[in-house]
C-alpha cells in the first residue's frame, strides 16, 4: 500500500516505454533476487507495476505522447483478441457461478491480466530501430548477468546441499529459494529466446559476434551446472526450425539430418543424466532409468500418484477423468472459476482443496482447463496460435531495417517456445512474471507489425 501511494505521483511523468522497462526490471531481476538472496518477498510489486502500465498507457493515449499513438496501427479488433475475450467470458461466467474466496480471486486475476499491460503498451507503439536496440540491450544484459549469478548459486548454494534436488536451486535471477527450487525452466526458455534473437540479429548484421558468443557461453554454463533437460527440447526446436526453413535442401537431406540430430539429442540427454547423477545418495540410478523417469513424468498419461505426483500430460488426462459433460456440463465447458487451483499459505482454491494433496495446476493447460473449462482453454490456446501465425506471416519483410528483420525472423521461434511451455509448466499464466512479460512483449511486436503490414497493403 505504501509503495502504491508513493508511486502514484510518478505516473504523471512516466512514459509507456519507461513503465515497460520498469516492469521488466522487476519481473526479470528484482523479484527473484530479493526473494532468493534476501528472503524478502516483493512478488506483488511486479504485478502492481504491471497494473500501473494500463493507466499510463491510457493517459499517454489521451495525451498523444510521442512514439505512442493509437493511430499508429489499425484499430480493428483482431481475431486473436476475440478468442482472448471468449476466454475472459468463460472465466467470468464460471467465477460468478462458483464465487471463490476473495483472496483466490484477486490472485488469479492478478496472474492472468495484470502483466498483459506489456502487450497493450507495445501493440500500440510506433516501433522504431531505437526502441528495438534499447530492448535488445536490456534483454542482453539480463541474459548475461545470469552467468555470474548461476555460478555463485552452483558453487556456494547447490553444492552445499546434500539432497538429490539440490541443482534445482540454480535459478539465476528468476523466482526461487536456496532451500528448494524455482523457475529454472522459465530461465531456460528466456535464455534460449535471447539466443534465437541474437542469432537472427547477427544474421541481419545488427549485433556483433561478441554479443552472440556471450549468450552462448551463458547458456552452455547454465545448462551444464543446472538441472534443465528442457534445454534439449528447445535446442531441437531451433535446429528443426532452421532445417525446415533452409533453402535448396532435398527431402532426403532433411530426413537424414533430422534422424542424425534426434540420435544426437537422445545421446546428449543420456549423458546429461549421467553427469547429473546424485553421488550423495547410496542408491545409484543408471542414466537409462533416469531418462525413462523423465520421459514418464512428461508423457505418461497415467502418472497420477495419490501422494501428490501428477505428470505433465497426466494432469490434462486427470482433468478429463474428473470432469464430464453428463455430470457437470458447466464445469466441463466453462470451468470452475478464477482461483480454483490456487494453493498458498492463505488457503486452497475449491479444486485444489477438493483433490488435495494432488497438484491440479502442473502446467498452464491443466490450470486453464480447471479455471475456464474446455472452451476457455481452447480459446486461450487459439489466442497464442493466431499470434504465432501472424508472426510467421510477417517474418519475410524485405523493406525492413536490419533490426526489424532480425526481430521478425526470431519472434516466430520465440513464440513457439512459449506455446510449448503451456504443456511444460504454468509460467505462461501464473507464478512466472518473467515468462508472461516475455511472451506478451514478443506477441505484441508480432501483432503490431502484422497490423502495420496489413494496413500498408490495404493502402497500397
């Protein structure tokens, strides 16, 4: 409350671009660092700053602030926004029906909507090279600072723990704790997103080899010392994406390369599991068993342990098993309302309490299904996919500057990373401000450029 009151007068002098970067600083650096190293929880501050972004963007629109004009793009409602509104409608109706506790409702609304102000700001901006350079520099420094932070966590925190999950404590500046784990998956997706951006900006001639090398060193070091097998999935996406997009390559060459790289990734994952072997335990588990356990947790639809373990794919099948059109059609189609799966020190949401100790929100897809039902979850998924489609349609713009070309080439891959994360964890819709901010910013850039392109074509 004190923070909000003291921050209020500054709203008159802060531009949308500045509040965007302030939100990024809180989401990518301050939130995680304060909780991890100082045991000070400032999680709400990220969302409060994000909420302020709506007000500042509205104030800027009424004042026609430079570089922020509602006339910069077509004002028609896009199809992907209509699907997002449909998701909101499902969530609203189900919430009115179930009437969750006030705390769970506030937390859920905060998670879903407060940080979307980043999307609103960027989608209404007149994007230019100067802004793209500033965004690149900011994200670059946020990426390379992970190197010293993760090395410190490895040398002085993780190595001093004796439990088998000690490597989960390596989370960089993202949310986490010394004694437990954290958002290492979100950090991995962030770093690989910056890697893709660095590669494409290097191809267009916008950044130096040194920038790309610094990102590569950071990623290799982090993956080597942490426990992040999702890195190999992202590496595969990058390789296959570029293989599919390669010109003058025969189908036979593509298939042979695909098979060879798949074998390489499987071998690399096996070696990684062997390297991460827990030497503190008297029970030695082979690399094959560890790999099998990982795959089972990811893809086995039956992995539901009543002690609380629910696999990623199993969490979606669990929703299907507990909901049916015949028994509870309303819950099946539009969900149990906002906050139904929230688990916190202040209590459990309706769904979380009903199925305790099982975790019902393993990933974003499961969370969306429980909160907004089948219609709401599909609508949110289509919202993401349609933005991805627009990003792909905009990537070949020969008239763009080297900065725009680099971003346009990188954004489809980055958005695909975040689409996959819907099935990996719940960061896209809850508990990971960094993940949400990254998705909303790159989604807004894609939407902005696509709208500008369509407007140009229409005028031409």
